[in-house]
């Protein structure tokens, strides 16, 4: 997933560098608060370990091997901010001295593999692990968190690559950087990560955590404050926000979601008839923003984003009102 | 090959690689004589120019200049070229290949492979497609070569010190320095762990046992790393560490550095003007 130089335009690269800065600043503040003068030796040593994890070949079913990134296991053991920093330093060394990933694209790689993986992986782990107290369940949660987090990172990398030919073309029309659009980059990237790399990350995260629980449980930082789910509220908002930003991707897929046809599309499907019940009910409700389109905005991309925000807002308000009405207390 | 051997090979490869870089960095060549700060500035100028350029000839010309720089810095050209072009076709080459055909990049057909008008089946290499693939390949190759040139001619510690003098965030530089140093300590540890396991193995391991082996090695490493970092911290304290680190350096700019930056700018603008009309 290490994007080399030449695949992304400098504009994209600098945008992602800028996006990384506040996260890394927050992370180093958190690290200093937690570790004080131990910050430098501890993070350096664990960065060295993070570098090693990325080098390990993990045996996978079918006799192949894959590489894990290891951000999620570091985040579970050391906390998401320190986990983020250790992967960042390891990525810097890989780019500078080993030519793994580019210098201009370093910001993109840090964003995908350090920042997003640490925050998302840790949040998913905490969310799942909070359900049951058994160690076995925690290990499964860790593996699932690793699997989802690496795929999220791969998806982001695919999006960063896939937008290149949309934005950057020469006067004669040929793509200047990564040549394939999102319809190619996303399936191509996800195929490898949903299978090999995802499994490698899941194995490394789950099995390593299980080994540490059995042999050295004191290693895992007990963080009492974290146990409260309330602390993940801001994180949940960030993730929802990211997902909303990704909604326009839906525009790229041709056709309608299976089973969500309108009356006209149904007749075009070649079914030969329109189900009678469909005809009866279909005129009952006409949505105010049919097809997520806001003619006022005149741009389907913006319309999608706006629909996303509006949808989330409506859902949140309804749930809030229900809680108020039934006087449920959020413990 | 078993995965233990694969891991052992990876580990020794990384060590060999860095030792080899250091031997080239110690040679008395042109780039080795430059101040590392100058090299970083020129490196960034070239990298930006190559990545911003919309002209294929410009990128190829920069690559030719890099070959000249490698030559006068006593880097074997054969090594410099193969190091990039040996692995590039396997990664970027495979990615770039489909782009030459008309179904990914439509355009004027240069070479028609299949033409079956009855079934609307038409496969051809297009001019635009070829250009697209060449753009990606040359851009990546030139960027990677630039990085290799910088790292091969500069010892890592001087490179990081130079970044510090250029006002990169100091905490990041210090952590990178320390990490780089201890990567090799941990590599040694892992190497002995795998070797010890291998020397005790008689039968074959199942996939599941192999995975357990990797994860228990990692779990143990987490523990060892924790202990080691504590020891290093104690050692730092006993030597008077008070939360502040000073990076010493003995850099001095010479007239050569001045002319190098002038030459870099001249090369970039010169090439830009030459290929502007293309």
C-alpha cells in the first residue's frame, strides 16, 4: 500500500501532508502528556518494532505470505496516538532509507497507514471489545479491527490514486499520474486487501494480542478513562464525516442498486410486466429530494454530499427525539 | 522456501543494504563532497520539477542528468540503473501495462491487435495509452533514482542532521535517528529468534503453527522492546538527560555548494525552456 512518487500529483500530495499535520501535532502532545521524558526512547524503540512488523512475512492460508502494517496492534497496546506516531516514524525511515514509498507521497502514506488505521482500528476494537469481558472476545475484536482498518486504509489509497486521472490530464487528454479511475483502482486495490493483506493484519493483530494476554498482560496500557464509550463520540463523528465524504463514490457505479429500481427502470429491466402491488404503492410517496438530487445546487457531487449530511442529521435527530420521548438514559 | 527462511533473508537483506549504502557514501565522489543540506535542497527541487512536469522529454532529460551525477559520484552505472529498472517492471510496469490499450486509454491506434467489427471487438495499443504508461514509468523511475542518489551518497546520520538544520521538526528527527539505530538491534534479536527456532526444527509446521510462531515472536518482541526502551531511558537519565536533545553537526557550505544549487536551478529551467515548445 506504500504509494511511490510519481503516482500522485504534487497537489494531492501536499493536501495530504496538510491533512496529516494537525493529527500528528495532537499525537505528539498526547504522547508527551502520557510519557513525559520517556517519549523519545519509548516511541523510537516501538517505531523500530513497527518497522520490523512491516517487514515480516505472515504465512496465509493457501501457502502464500502477506505483509501486515501493524498499526492496529501497536494502537491497542500503546494507545492510538502513540501507535500513530510509531507507524509514522517507521514510514519515514522506509521512505528515506529503503525507498519503500515516495517522499512527496509520504503524507498520503502516513495518512492512510498511520492516522486512519490507528484511529479507526482502535475505535473499532474498543467498540467491539466493550461488549463482552472475555479475553477470547477481545482477541476476535482485535482481529476484526485489524481487518477493517487495513481495508479502510486501502480504500483511501485507492481513492487517492483513482482521482488522479479525473483531475490531472495533459492538454491532449492523457492522464499524467496514476492512469486508472476509481472504477478500476478501488476493485484492484480492495481485491488484494480484502483477501491477503486483510488476513495478514487480522492474524498479526489477533494472535499477537492473544500471546501478550497469555504471557505479558501488564504490557497493555490500562486506560481507565478510555473504557467509557463517551470518549469515542468525537471519533465516531470523524468516521461518519469521512463516510459522508466518500458517498459521491456511489455516482461512479453504473445503474441502480439491486432491488431499488423505480417504475421506469423496472420496465426497462425486461421483466415483461410490472408487479401489480408495485404499481399500486409506488405513487404513494414522492421524496422531496428524489435521487439525492438538489436541482438548486446544480451539481450531483455536491448534492450527494448534502444528502449525506441531511440524512445523518435526520437520523440523529429522530434517535435523539425517541430517547427524549421514552426518557431513556444513555449510560 | 519456508517463511522462516523468507524472513531471515529479508532481515539480512536490510542489513546488507544499509552497510552497502554506507560504503558508497564514504567514497570520494562529487555528490559525497557536497554539504548534505545542499543535496537535500537540490533533491527536492529536482523531485518537484519531475513530478510537476507535463513533458515526457523533460523527465527523461532529468534522468540522463542523474546518470551523469551518479557517474561522477563513483556509483557504478550498472548498479544504479539495474537497482531501479530491475524491480520497476514488476510493480509499476504491471500497473502501467493495461493503460496502453484502447479500453483504458482511448486514442489514435498505433498497433491493432484484434479487430472484429461484427462483434464490436477491437483491441489496439493507442498513442495516448503508450504516452500515459511512459509518463508513469519514467516519472516513478526518475523519482526513485533521485532518492537512491541522495541516500547512497550521504551517510544516514548526516542526512538526518541536515534535515534538522533545515528546520524539520526536531522531535521527529531525533526519533528517526534513534529508531534507525535500534532497528538493527531488533533485527539482530529477531534474526537469532528465527535462527534458534529453525535450528531446532525437524518436521514441518502447519500453516496455523507458523502463524502462531510469527505472532508469538511479535508478542515477545513487544515485551523485549518495552524492557529495552526502559533500559535506554535509564541510561539516558544517568548520563544527564533532561528532556532536551542537542544535535551537533559540523556542516560548512563551500563555493561548490553555491554552484550546485545554481546549476540545479539552471538545469531545471534550461530543460524546461528547451522542451517548452514540444
